[in-house]
């Protein structure tokens, strides 16, 4: 039993509110327990320089945190004049994860920009972001298909993400901040609803860990992704 | 009658949800119609360099907008590496407005940092920010007083803010984005619940305007502030 | 009587030297007492991106202070790598003020860039800047009309600016640095020579102020602008 | 057989030249085939702010590439004024990898700064960096122990890193640039010479990959790390 | 005869107005023909980190140009967020030149910051800056000695600077902008009033130049410095 | 006799390894004693904005130092977000020196970017950079001529550079770091193999120096350049 009362393989309470904002082509509020992220998908009728004239589209992502999303206030990145390495690393991860589930050729020459802004952080902000981003992206693409702007469904997979980790020697799913702070191993799994892997990032927080633990964590992560995919489908149900 | 169906002296639907987030000492979600701002108040047991050793406290403010708070996506300030002039101007206004209603000496050597983050913009984001910031600040100060950290009520006034403007030749209260875009004069009034002025910023958007129009707009603004002050009190009621 | 010996409604000694520099299309040195600002107007045969192809022109402004324009040396903004919020706020104010007195359509596709550089500061640098900028702009436009580059007079008004404030409980015109530092209310009025308002920015420096004080300050400001407009006309007289 | 003539589980020619430079406390030139990285370890008798007074030390890392380390010239990060996300991500990875093999308490209050500068890139620059960084770090620590500055061996493990990936459907070890560009899955393994995992980062470059492929890649990576650890020991042999 | 009517060894009209501004400890307006620079010397009771506790002082310099000091407007460095290489190079030259004529030990633990701001440029801005900076520095030091803050005259030499160059094959003194633009060789000489050299910077603008030409240019430069030193003494005469 | 055992007019051991790296069009490792610089020449089929459509080419240079090229580690310029004044000054010097020996018209519309990266510093990094840069540039141009991309030899001179200085009252050639730190005068000479001057930069490090010393230093510098030119020719020999 975990401190929070959850079983090792239990997700926190998951909530995904689709169409959370009025202006974006797609948007969602996603909550993994106390972690809450606003995700938007913005369609821009342009592509980055390296794709001009190639007929293909692009999906990109940015990530941010409100200064007081965390226990103590962090300096605003806009005020400091640069994004931290952690921020850049996370937004690169989100972008890669989404591009892996979309056939960019089918978008035509447009960019879909995903913005993930954490309004409250309690661990797992990057995995909540990816999970919500899929929903925002799907809503934007639904709109583009409805208007005839995109002819063919560009999705090749449904993607979600979850954290797993070793807490007090035991593999646990969807770590909250307290668990994450003390974890011996910390891992993020981005995968499809079918159980195929898109991204595996595991880190020994203290000492190196055995090969067998990797296997256990990946299994647990794939289980979590499967359940999150179900929540996504509910949120997207018409 | 205005396009939105409102009377010239009518505010939009106002909503102030206190204690909106879990971590900050004070927080609120404030909505002026479709404009929605998350405001937090963070207590830091330090003061800026110029106040060290003077026994007095400080109240400061920062302002931001999610990239897709607006009709079309704006570049993220953190990614561009600098805050725009508009942002800096607004956060300076918010800070001045709040400091005018607090006796800084009574805070003791601590800083209360206000963060106003617009998650959806439809005109009046700076006035909604100030109105919500008062609530977040009051909640944080209530906590500081409850814990005995502050002995004496530092508030000397209750502050709120509203926009007024000339639309189609007529003075109107609390402009939404569409009205604001076409306004001939645009004014922001920061005032106390007692009708005293803290800040008046009026701008001719097209051509210079007569002295008499200034008077009419200020009257309307003070009326709006009075009503907003009532909403604040409701939100702060125990 | 004020410390400086001036009457409450008395301006400082005003001097405007037109054509102060050799290279710019228009230039002036403007002095409000010990405050001295070099203002230049530079014509550029380009327009900002959002105006390309619209046939209209643009007027923009930048503001700076020499590091030792002030009592103690301030860090050079170029060396710090960013302009302060105060700087950006002032240059936005100058730009708006000038655009309000010009019919941009009549400029054709060109930009006039105003630079206001304070070489000595003693209060009122932003109002001296605007007052001088009108002169530099008028000189540049005179040259453009003489060469046939602009056909029709683009000015729709003559603009000047002055500060007013409450010092020791009394409304005073054109505050110097010492008065400004201790003022209870600080206000800047940008207006036309005809007494119409372009910008009103009033701030309670300590506590909120009554509505009646606003009226008194605006009256005083309009009086000051009228006199400054006369000085501008003298400087521009052929 | 791979294009380069290597077997799937074959490393490129590995060379580690210890004490490559004259000034640093530890240094090495590491070559994985045509990839060449200069690694230095610099001892600084200070610790970062969050460790002051805790008696513990720190190991940190920075990474860079000469502008023409690559096939075509990349803009110099110093000239652009910011490090790319990729750079920050890599240097965070290197730092974590090294800290996982050192008991920071035993360093005492000093920082060892690792610099990895790629002078020629042909794939696997981050894994070559980590592998060389261990050697530079070990040389610096040897010097610190010889001088009595560090009493007890701070190493708890020997660490190396290698890339693995899926090329033309087949798991391959230590990808060169050409293989890496076309790989379907790209993975970096940081591990100890004993086969325990420190970091696993796997990415689907095109489409999601099956769980079984992860297992195969990790096995291959651990094999590679074992051989690299042998090269490190040779380079460190007295 | 030169285009301007000057003889090859003739300076432009030189003017040095001491105490040009009210706030700085020392200041001057220096004009070399149409080149006009405001120079200020600011005393700060601090020293840079590397001099703390050594009892010695420091002299430093910064340089800037108003955006429209030149024929066409240049972007403001503060707005671009970085100083150009040319700016940094010039301010390093000014600082070195002044430090070479002052015994820093005799200043005690204070910094004198020189600011050279070009308000009108017509060639030779760096040499006019140095020549004026000596005057501003001397005025500030005079004040420090008068107040007893500095006991012993810290000057070991009087320093001035001038440009020389090869125009149409002929060595010329104190080039104006037009001459400078077309010069084959461009050289700046910083020297003492006694004819000793502090800095010689000569550049072939087109092709390499013979050794003999260097000799001729240095002779001419020393002649110019001697005359400038006389102007400095006049400006500093009580 | 110098501390190092060298005669006053003796260079350090000079080594130039051509084609040091695999990717660049031209490259060299140049060593002046313990100073070691990697120089690359990269051909880019573009020209800077001000040369577009003029049919002429461009040669530009950038300079950097690995953080631990020096005795103690320096902060990485990319991490600090700006290049230091010293860096900008050196790269401007290198660029000017190379352009003086090339007929840019004969390059056609392409840019050759020189990168000089110091991997170990022991004095004279800028002169070693220029000396090596000539070799890298010559190798790149040889390739461009071989491929027919450049028709006519663009070189008008062979260029090299060396430092000279006054150490313990005596003129010395090619100062190492220790000599340079204590030198009374420090000078860099960029010249052609024929003894014509391209750049002379001499600085009094302590006090002003006599005219005669300049002459002696320039003679010594030209002698050094002649010998370096011979080393360059050897490195470029087929």
C-alpha cells in the first residue's frame, strides 16, 4: 500500500475536460490527481522553414508552468529571459511523442502547435501533458476534417504517457510529487493504446538498478497507458 | 444597447473563485465574462535589496498570458527570451495598484508576489487581474494574520479595477475584446471601494477626446469598481 | 510658493532648439528646466510587417537615458541586455501620442522613427520628450513635403505633454525631480494645442486620491500644454 | 552485415587518450570511430548555492560542439546567445550519469565540472562524452586523492554509455551518423561495468516499436558498455 | 590639400566644454569637427569583485552612440539586447587608455566609470571619446582631491588620442567620416602629452601597407596628440 | 635568454597539421608551443545581406575557447548567453586579416566561414589562429579551384601573425602566457610573407612606451611572420 492509499498499479484520479477554452482549435484540461495542465492545439497555416514546399505538415509542442504551480514559487521563465533545460527537454519529448502518432503528410502544409501549461503540479506533469495533448490534437484535427481542410485521418495510433518508478524498493505507477522526490528509479513511458512503445526514459535517481527492474517498470507503464487511453476515448466521445 | 446586449453601465458576468489552487498562500480564478485569469499570492520571507534592513515589506506583481489565451496564438514570452512592453506595463500597474492599498510597514520583512496568468482573454485582462489580485492578496494576508506572522491588518483600502471606453461615441463600462478593438477612447480605472482613485489611464485610440468625456468615463469607472468590490467581498466572505 | 520659487501653475524655463543635429531629417534639443532631451526623427522608406502593402505609414518611438543623466549612475541598458519596463512604457506612450496627431495614410509607405535620448534628467523626461518629438517630427515632415515625397499635410493636431502632481497637498504644474519624488499624486497629460486629451495617466503615489483632485490636475495640465504648444510654434517658425 | 562492414554487435574502433590536455585536473580525447570528443574535468573549490554548508560535493557537466564538427556548419551557440534544447538535454544526461557513480559526500565541498566538446561528430557524441567523462573524472579524482584532498575513493561504480538502435529492422550497436539518421528506433544506454542500468532513453524515430525490441536493444547496449568499460580501464592503467 | 580644405597634418576644429552636465562628478562635451561626444565620469564607492580588499581603485569605460548619431539610423543596442563587437572593442580601448595614465593604487577602493556617448558622428568617435574622457576624469579627480577623498595626484601622464590614415596615398591627420570610409590605412594613436605611446592600432583597409608608412603615420599621430593635449589643458584651466 | 630558454627573436616550436578534421572544406591544427587551435574553413553558398547581388564573396571568422583551455576554467560563453568583448575583438581581427589577402570578387557569391577554436591556451591564441586560418582557407580554396567553382586564384598575399612584447625591458618574439602576463608592452602583428603590414595592435600594459620601442617590436614581428609563412608553405606543400 502506498502513502496515498493507492495500490502499486493504481493511477490517480484522472480527469480530462475537452474543449476547456474558447479560442483554440482544440483544448483540454487534464488532471492526474492534483496535477492539472491546460493543453491547447493551435492550427497555423504555415510550416517551419525546412518543410516549405514539401507538402507535409508539422506538430510541435511547448511546455510551461505557472510560477506558483509548485510548492514554492519558481521564477517566471519569461522574466528570466530563458527557458530552463528541463522545460526544453519536456517540450521536445511531447513533440516527438505526438509526431509518432500522426502521418504528417496527411496534414498538408500546416503546423499544429501544442501548448501544455501546468497550472498545478504534483508530479507527472510531462505525462499528463502528453495524455492531454493527444486529446487537444484530436479535437483540432476533428475540426480540420469537418471543414474539409484535411481529407484523410492522419492518426496512425493513439498515444498516452505515464510515469512509473521505484519507491521504497517497489515498482509503482503514476507517481505523485512526494513519491517522485524519493524515488530510486524514475521512468516515463510514452506508448500507444495498443502497447507499442514510443519513448522510454528511465533514470537511476540514486544508484544503478538491475535489468529486471526495467522490465517490471515497463510492464507497469504499459498497463497505465492502456487505462489512460480509455479515459482519452471517453473525453473524445461525441 | 451594446452588441452583447449589455446596457452601457453594465458589467459582464463576474465570477471570483477563491482558493482556486492548492499550493499558493492565496489564489483565485477571476472571470469577467469570457476573460479568465488565475491569480496567486506567494509569500516569500525575503525583501528586495533596497528594502533589506528597513523592517518593511513589499508587494510585487507579474503578469502573463498563455500563448493561446487569445484568438490567434501568440509566441510564448519565455521562448522569445523577453517580456513584451505591454506585459511589463501591465505588471507594473498591478503592483502599484496593490501597494496603494497596503501599509507595507505592517507586513514586516516579507514579499508577497502576485502572479496573474490569463488563461482566456476577451478584453479587460489587466482590470480582471487587479480585481482578482486583491482577493488573492487578502487570502494570503488572512493566513499570515491567522498564524500570527502579521499582527495588524495591513489593508488601508479595498481595491478593484475596471475598463471603460468610448464605443460608437458612447461611454461604456467593462469592454469586451470586440468593443475594445474598435473603441475611440480606452481607459482603465483602479480605485478603492470608497470611490477614491489609485490609477487613471486613458488613451485616445484614434483622435483626441474632449475633457467632458474624461469626466463621464471616470464616473462610469467608479460605478463599476463599486460593484466589483461587492463581488470581492462575497468571494472573501468566510 | 514652490521650493523652486515657481507658482503652482508655472512651467520651468522651456527651451526648444530645432535642427540640433546634422544628420537626422528632424531634430531638436528640448529643455524643461534642467531636464534636457535630444530628439530626432528619422525617415525610413519601409513600414513594419503588418502594414506592408496597405499604403499607410507609421510613426514609432524609442526612449533612452544616458547612464549618468541621473543623480547617480544607472547601468547602461545596452550592457544589461534589456530595456527596463519603465523605458518600454515611456516609448509606447510617446509613440501613441504622436500617432494620435498624424493621419498615417497621408505619409505613404514610410516609417518615421523618433528617438528621445535624455542627456540630463530632472523630472518630466517623458513629457519633455513628447513635446520635443512633435517638433522633430514636424521638421522631418516639412522636409518630406518640401521634396514632394508627402503631398498633403498629415498633421491633424499639434501635440504636447506636461506633468502635473500633488505636492504637499497642492496641485502643481511641471514637477521637477525633487517635487516628483515626494508627490502624492503624479500625472502626465498629453493633449492637443486645442485642449483635447490624448493621454491621461494619473497615479496615486501613496494613497488613493479624491475625484475632485483629478479634475484640478487635468485643468492645470491642459493649461501647461497650451503654453508648451506656443513654445513649439516659436521653435518651428521659419 | 552493416554498411560499414561491422557486425550488429560490434563497436566502432574505440580510442581513449588520457591526459590529453595540459591544464585540466583530468582530461581525455575519446574517439568512437570518427566521433571525437575532448573531455576535461576541472576541480573548483566551491559548491553550488543549494549545497553550501552541507559538506557534500557536486559533479556537473557541460557539452558543446565546434561549429564545423558536423557535415555542414552549425551556428555557434555562443554567437546565437543561447544553448539549444538538444545541448541542454545532453549535458543534463552526462551530469546525471556521472553523479550516479560517485558518492558525493566523499568529495567534500568541491565541484568537479566536466566539459565535453565534440571536435568531430559521426553519431554517438553523447555516449562517447559520458564514456570519456568517466576517464577524465577518474584522473581528476586520482589527483585529488594523491594530494590528500579526498580521503576515501568516492566511486561506487564505473560508468560508460553506448547507443543502440534499429537499422533496417535489425538491432545494432554503436550507430554512426548515417545509421542514426535512418534508424527506426534510437536508444542510449548508460550503465555500470557490472551491467546495472543508470539511464535508458529510447525513442521511436518513426513509428512505435514492440516491447520485445526494447529487450533486445537493452541487452545489446549492456554488452557494449561492458566492452567500453574495458577500454576505460586500459586508458586509466598506470 | 584635403577635400575639407585641411592640410594633411591639420586637426579639425576642436572644442572641449568642461562640466557640460550637472549631475556627474566630471563631464565634458568634446567636438572634433562635426563629431560630438558627451563624456561623463561617475565615482562609485565600490570596486569590481577581483579588486575587493586590495585597497586599489579602478577606472572603466562604456561607449554608446545615439541611434541617429550617424547618417542613417542604426538600431538601438538596448533594444537589440546586445552591444556590438565594435562597441565593446572601443570601450575596452578607452578603459585601457585611461588606466595607463592613472596610478590606481592612489584612488583607494573606488571605481570611476567613464561613459562616452556619441551624439553626432563624423569619424574619429573613439579618439574624441578618449580625449574628452581624460578631461572628465581629471575633473572628477579634482573634486575627489578637493574633498580630501584622494590624497595624492593619481595621474602619471596626460592622455589624448587621434586617428591618422592614408587617404589617396597620403598620410592625413584626424580623418572625418568621408576620409575614413575611403582610407587605405586607418590608425588610432593613444599617447601621452610627452609623446610616449599607449596604444597603436593600425589596419590595412584594402591591401597590406609598407613598414615606412607606419612610421609616417605614427609621427603624424603623435603630433596630433600633442596639440590635443594643449586643448585639454585649456579646458581644465581653472 | 628568456625563462623558457628561447632567444629574444626565437619562435616557439611551430606545428601545423593540415586537413585535421574530416568534414570541413579546409582545416588545420596549429600549435605555437603549448597553444593549440583547431581552425576550420567552411564554404557556404550564400553571402551576407549587404552583398547579395553584387557577385562578390565574403570571408568571415569566429573565435572561441574551450572552457578549460586555460589554467583555470572559464565560463562557457554559450552558457552565459553572450560572447565577451575579447572574443568579438579577436574574431573581428581574424576576419579583417584574412580579407586583406583575398580578392573577394574572385570568390563569386559564396562565404567562407573560418572557425578558430582554442583547445589549449598558452599565449598568442589570436596570432596562432590567424596563422592557421590562412592554411585552412588555402585548403578550402584549393578544393574550390579543383572543382572549378573558383576560376582564378583569389589570393593576393600570404598572411601570418605573431605576438611581440616587452618583457623585463627587452623586446621578445612570440610570447607565451607567462611572458604575456608580465609584459610591459604587448603587440600583435599581422603581415604578409613579403613584409607588408596588415594590422598592428600595440598596447602599453603598464605605462606608456617610447616611439623607438615600437620600431624594434615591429621589426621583430615581421621577422617572426616571415618564419611562420615558411611553416605555412610546408603545411600546404602537396
